């Protein structure tokens, strides 16, 4: 697993699939705060985590979990409006986004439309926060935009990395990847960058415009674990 920076970060639980419990607990121990979007709190309850807040319209969290956290030092914020999904309600509620790093768990899995909507929300807010990174059991996901245009990472040789344009991504240049790109473009429905492979460290990806989802796959999944 590619761990987040050592600087303080907010851990945000959505209701989708998680990675291994040991990895979740490692992130929870390192987080400066833990926030759950509605039934994302079910993950925290199962792991008996102390959390700071539950935010959303509270239409899918179980009464048992809600009652459990009502009895602890946890803020519960019921936001009934339906113009935003619960993920976005949490992001809109966080203070000082420009200085906040957010690690999101449970963003993928289950209904495809939910996953696509969550990715859209993540992209919409990426430029407002210091960083938003999502983890699932397969990979670490982060958007590059014209505002946050570069990512550099150290990974074992042979790590799989996928580059997925959201709409279009332009001026893409990479280093230490098996299939290099040099000021090239990727476009949804036309060309993607699936399953590239690192050949050295650090590997880098840079774009000049558009939006590109960078997915860095975990070593355990690549080894079939």
C-alpha cells in the first residue's frame, strides 16, 4: 500500500469496499481526524473506531450504529438537502480545504453509478483541497489537473499504473514508465493509459490541462494476494 504523506490528514469513510482491515487500521491510527459519510460509519462501527463526525442525510446508516456513536464524543450532522451526495456534503463541511489532505476509503465497489458519481465529486473538489487521495483494495487513486499537475512516487519496479482521462487530459509527460508519454493527450472514448509499468524510481506523471486519474496499484494485488 502506498501510504499518504506524514503530514496530518483527514480520513473519510464512504460505504463502498475497503482494503484489508489491517491497512484500514494503519490509516486510522495515522489520521488526525476521522469523518464518515452516512453509512460509511458502518465500517467504523465494525472496526470499533473512535470517529469525529458522521455527516449526510442519514438515510442509510443503521439505527444501531447511529445510537452507538450518539453515545460517544462524535458530532452527527444531518444534512437533508439532496443537491449533493453524502461524500460531497462531507467535503463541503470540512474547514480550511486549501490546507487539508483527505484520504478517502470506500469510494469504489458496488454500484457503478455510485463509483462514477464519487469520482466526479472527487475531481470537482480536487483543486480546492491540498490533496484528495482514494484507496481501495487494488490501488491508490488521485486526480491530476492543471492546478495539481504533477505526481511523483517511489514504487517497486514493475508496479502497475493506469492513467484514465476524465474528458480529456493534455500535455501528459511521464518518466520511468515502460510505455512513456511525451506531451501527449488521452481522451475518454478515444484513448486511455491502462496498465503501464514502472521501470525506475521515482516515477512521475505531469499534465498541462484537463483531468487525469492516476491509479497506482498495490503490490499485494499485483502478486495475486
